[in-house]
């Protein structure tokens, strides 16, 4: 037996390394920015790779940015068996022979969620709202909600503060609500309750109306289909708050790899 002998890499070893690289590059196309994206591919025996058969692959990403404004602390998924066109790998692309599913988990931080409230996609849904219940308070002028701040609470609850400007001045609003999942794609803000402790007594009547209107807007805002990822459809089975983090568990339907549609 000769120590230090290393066998030359086989064709399948080279293929696995190339596939890892190409998959990592494709996944990165989902994000405007990423601190790290790691991919691990399992294929046993490795010779199946030449026929385009993969047992599964795992992805772990950290500090990801979607559509330039939406921060994800961690994202991971693990696929079912995957069938690919191995010839596409040689050209630096990944082509699926058929769609595949993956178990997925997404972790958001309280800081990242509050950052999202400054994104144009979100702000435009909070500005210049002209529903009758609001314009009755503002003398007929559209009402805008600004300075939104969200706090994560135990048991999947949240507390939100914001403010709006009326002709007579600024009015603070505050509420507590429970987060829930509807139709596996929409985040619902359920059982909103006005919290008056941070609102001056003389403004509480107006603030209550504004707060309930704001809660209704939030309840119709967060739909995963609005956050389109190239070739990937996300669905949520459950969510929970863990300290200053909001954790989503669900699955991803992968129709094609990002950048390879």
C-alpha cells in the first residue's frame, strides 16, 4: 500500500463539481445580493449524473436580497429527485426535464421586515388612500400611512406603529394582530386590536378608525405571488415568531432554474 496516492478525478467527479458550480450561479440569479449561497448535490451512484438523474440537492443562502429591497436572513430548500439535461450543464446552464418540488424554509428578521416597509413596492400601497372612511376624516383628501415600525411578539403576533397626517396634524396609530397563512400564499393579519397606550387621549377616537383601516390594508398586502422569483413559486405551510425572527416553512415549486427559462 502506497501512502499519499490520490486517484485522478473521474468524469462523474468533474461533472458533480461543474454541476455544483452551475447550480450555485443559477440560484444567485434569484437575488439582487447575497452574502453566501451554498449548494450540495447528492447523486448515488454518481454515474447516474451522466443520464441527468440527481437524487436531490440542497441550497442554503444567507443575507439574501430579493428585488433590491427585501432582506431574507436565511433561506434553505431541499429538492425531491431531479431530472436534468446534463448536456445543458456543459454549456453553463441547468435545464430541468420536468418541474420539481423542494421543502423550503425562509427566515426574516424584524429589522429586515421594517426595511421592507421602506421599499417602493410596499410604500405605494400605503400612500394616497382615498377610501370614504379615511377621506371623511381628512376633509376629502387622500390619506397616507408613514413611519411604519413592526415588532415581532411571541405566538406569531405582531405590534405595529405608524402615523398619518390629517389637516389638524399628525395622528399616531398602533395595533396588535396575529399572523396567519391563507391559501398557502397570503399572510393574513388577523384579529387586529387597537392599542391606545401610545396615543394621546384626545386623538384616540380618530386613531382607532385609522388603525382599523390600516389593518385592513395590511391584510390585503402580503401575497407571495407579488414577489415573483424566476421559475420558482413559493408556498407556505406554517409560520411562527422566534424572538426577533419570523420563520416560514413550506415548499417551492421549481419550473425552471433561474436564468434558464
